[in-house]
């Protein structure tokens, strides 16, 4: 069986920070970051040419004649507290090496500032220990990325109300979800993948109505999927796979009309597949495999004409494969192996011109494989 598409290949968003709308960061040969205003003295109408010129200047050691901007005093003190109280796995990339003089923010590794010297982006790679309360003084912070082994976040983290992007994947965070994060109303993108968080997913997530991406996959969350997530109507990605979630799939998730990826695989979900999911007509990927779902595959899902990846394998689904599967005009992967499906294969499968993988092994299907499937030259049948 081919490897399941990864979230990176399925989605456009990245676990790394997007480029700030105000700055472009390049890495000089000597390893120091140069943060250069996008326009760099040129009009934004010629932005592409401007970027080429500024990047070349930076690589050559030029500064594009922009005055040095130091970090404002109280935020510099906060950075120094972070530097001195936290450990870092890689000494050569530690702030202890780069955060030594407050003469120009563009020379601070892992830091971006606005034109006034306020810290707006912070990278803490391979960080160790508790994040100090001083981070609450970085009140202009809009994006943060961490990796390493963080033991805790302070309550002062809730003061970072301008935060829109938060990536704390592979950061060693354990225990209950840090609830101070749910107090940041402007958050649009939350990625806390591959940690050891446990307990319930906080219902308070329902207040973060600006969220477009919520990724809590590969943790140890238990309990049910909060119905309140259905209030996050701007969501395009909801990834909760590889946890220990129980209960049924909330039919209320059908309110997430912008959703493109719904990934609930590798949990302990029970009950049937809600027919109401048929309203999620923007879905590109529906991943329900590796649970304990029962009942039939809803024929109503035929409305998901943009669906490319449908994974239903390793459940306890019964009944036949609905003839309406022929409506999945964009389908590339269909995996329903290791269920209790019966009946014959619908002839409509042959109309799925984009289908590359059809997984139906270990069911109780009868009849022969329709000869018309041979017309799908790139199809692999398992």
C-alpha cells in the first residue's frame, strides 16, 4: 500500500513561520540574519525586482542603506531573560551567542522586529526548560516557533494578544493543553504537533473564531471531540489524528464549510460516519481510518466532488460500497481495506479517471473486479 499523503503534501500551510508582511529575512554567509524592509526604498509596485535586489545586497553584505533599529528597552530585557534562563540544545545557534548587543535587531538570530524595534517574530529552536514570564512583555509578538523540550508556559503568555501564528511542534510539551493559548483572540494558525499533551481538548478553543488551521496531531489527547469546534467556521484544516480520542464524530462539524482537510485517523472513535459531512464540499482530504467506526458509508457523501483523498480503512464499516462513489470526480486515493464491507464493486468506479489507488483488501466483497477498471491505467488495486 502506498504511503498515506503527509499533511505537508496535502496542505499549503507550513509548520514554519510565514514571511512577515513587513520584512524579508535572508541568511548571510557568516550566519547572521539580515532583516530587510520589503520595499527597501522602492515602490511596492515593483516588489519582485525589489526583493531580488535586496536579497543580492544582503548576500553581498550590503544593508540597503537602512538605519539600524535596536529592540525597545523592555523587550530587549525580556529577550535577555529568555536567553539567560532557558537552555538550548545547539550552543552554536543559541541566543547566548547572538543576543549580546542591542544595536540592531536584524543581527539577532531568530528575531524579527518592526520599524519601531518591537519584536514581532520569535524563533526558539531546540529550547529547553520553562518559558519565563518575561515573554509576556513581547506584546507586539505576532508569530512564534519553538522546538526542543519546553516544560511549561507562563500565564503571562496570555498577554500576547497580537499573536496570529503559533507553532510549538516537537517542543516536548506534556500534560494538559496550555489554556493560556486559548486566550489569544487573533490566532489564525495553531500547530502543536508531535508533543505529549494529554487530557481533553479544551472547549475554550471555540472562542478562537479566526482560526484557519488547528493541528493537534500526534499527542495523547483523550475524551471526545469538542462540539464547540464547529464554531470555528474559518477553519480550512482540522488535524486531530494519532491521539486517543473517543466517542462519535460530531455531526456539528458539518458547519465548517471552508474545511479542506479533516483528519481524525488513528483514534478510538466509534459510531457511524455522519451523513451531514456531505455539506463539506470544499474537502480535499477526509481521513477517518484507524478508528472503530461502524455502519454504512453514507451515500450522501457524493456531494464531496472536490475530494481527492478518502481513507476509511481499519474500521468496522458494513454494507456495500455505495454506487454514488462515482460522483468523486477528483478522487486519487480510496482506501477502505480491513472493514466488513460486502456486495459487489459498483461499476461507477470506472468513471473515476483520476483514481490511482483503490484499497479494498480484507472485506467480504463478492463478484469479480469490473473489467472496465483496466481502463484506469495508473490504478493500483489492493
